[in-house]
C-alpha cells in the first residue's frame, strides 16, 4: 500500500488545485527563460543571417543596430581594394511607425543591396525574394501583412512579395526588407511642402551671395531636386557589410580598414558583444533577476503548501507512529507527495506554455536546455520544500493522537 497515493486520493481536489497553481508559477519561470533567450536571439538574428565578416560603420559609432551610423554608399568600392575582401554591400536600418488598417504598425526597415542581395537567405514561409529594384518588400509574419498586400510608405506603395518567420529586431519590432534605395526613400521622405520650402531656402541663400548674382544659373539648379546638385551627394547608408575570402583573418583586415580616419570596423563577434552587452544589457539582466526571484518564490510557496498539507495530517502521522510505522515510511510519504506535486506542476507548465507562449507579443524561445534546467530546478525545489515538512513530521509525538 502506498500511503502517498492514498493520501492524494483522499484530498484529490486540494492536491489538483495545488498542482495547477504550482504549474502556473513554473510556467511563468519557463516563460521568463524563453523571453530572455528570445530577446538575445532577436538581437542577433540579422547579424547571424547576413553572414558578414566585418561591419564598416561611421567613425566612433557602434554600428547600425546600436546607434545612428552614416557612411557613403561609395565606400563599398573603396573596400574592394583591400586585400582579402571579396564583397562589400550597402546596408540600411531604421525604425518607422505608421498606421495600417486603423492600427499602429511599427516596422524595423532594413535595406538589401539589390541585385547582389535579394533576400534569398531569409527564412521565407510564403512568397519569394525581391524581384525588382523598387516597390517590393519582404515582411516578417509578426507585422500581420498579407502576401500580395500593399503598404503605402511616403509617396510610394510597396507590394508584399514574401513573408518571413522569426525576423524580429532587438526591440521586438517585425523587420521589413526593401532594396537599399527604397529603404532610403522611406527614411528620407519629406512632405511636398517641406521640399518646396527647402528649395526656396536654397535659392534665397544663393541670391544673398555674390556667387548667385554672378551665376544666375545656380539659382535654377538650387530650385531643382537635391540630387541634381553635385555638392549634395546621394543619401548615406547605415553600414557596409564585408565578406572576406576563405582563410583570411578578419582581425587583420579590420586593423587595415580601421586605419582610415572616417570609419570604424566591427567583426561579427564584436557586433554580438555590442548587442548583447550594450543594447539589451539592462533588459537581459532585469529578466535574469526576475527568473532568480521567481525560483526563490516557487520554493517558498511549495514549502508552505506542503507544510500546510502536513499540518492537516498531524493526527494521522501521530496515529501511524503509535501503530509502529517507521520514520522512513513517513519521510517517503512526504517526499513522494512533494516530488509528485513538482512533476505535475512541471507538466502543466509545459503544456500551458505550448498554448500560451505563441500568443505573447514578444517571441518566447524555449530551448531543450531550458526544459532540462527547469526539470532539475523543480526536483531541487521539491526536495528542499519537503525538508521543512519532514522536520515537522519527525517532531510529532505518538501520544498526540490521544489529545
């Protein structure tokens, strides 16, 4: 006869409610681990998938993801002259927020160096990569945009030709991929009135100078598009991604490029470190602290629940001792109940998590290491929580049953 099983059947309702409560608490612990891991994975997803060996950015900045960086697109041609460099591609990254179908839509816009990079490396679940230089986009499924749908950004309308999965920025915003030129058009779009006023201001400044009086043709040039003025170059890009030949040491090439006075260079490993220990460092540490606190709280709650259940059985434990039951039998009763409570709670946490976590606004990434780690924590918590109860049970005197 198993005393733990008999006691559970006698108090089945209370035990079931307790297991559900423990399961919900453990689900939160598991969810915190998943959010922690998902946050790191989201921060690194683009850096890992682009496959660049080096990121060349504006001098003194930490890259396109950590802060604003501006470098000329022509820099990629200069980089091709460096020994060991196979390719250099322009990269644009910035955030926008628009209203779409009556709801706010926040997008992390990233530009691909079309036609060299059409987005074939993206994990597409539907559609295709970019097929033309303008007016097409690939959207992450978290943005809620339909394949073949249209999105108006600035003065242009873009067609969703592909749907990707798991492409989310470190801030939790879905990523949309455009060509570099389209991403720049979205970033630097201005209302028509603002453009007209800027052109008028250029003409006014030129008129106020002698050069404008001597060469009136400059006034006509200044009143036209900015792209027609030689002194005003094309829009800047956020970074240049560099791929190196097989067997080339990235650090050696980075040292060569770093000697240039206008750029800084970061290896892929350095970008990882900047993102994890820079952009998301505070959030990462805060969620890690919450995980520790939840584990401590889970231990205390399980100990209190088991202690309460034991207090209700003081009379029964005293009777068992009076009948000659060994202490090992009573210890087994308590320990088996604690482990069974932890195992049931773990199972409930896992099953509920599979249903609830996909509905979270941020990605919850549960890895096998998290599941095994939580299982070990649950067993440890169950054993620690039962120690207080065992200590109380051992102090019960057999004559307690007579009182």
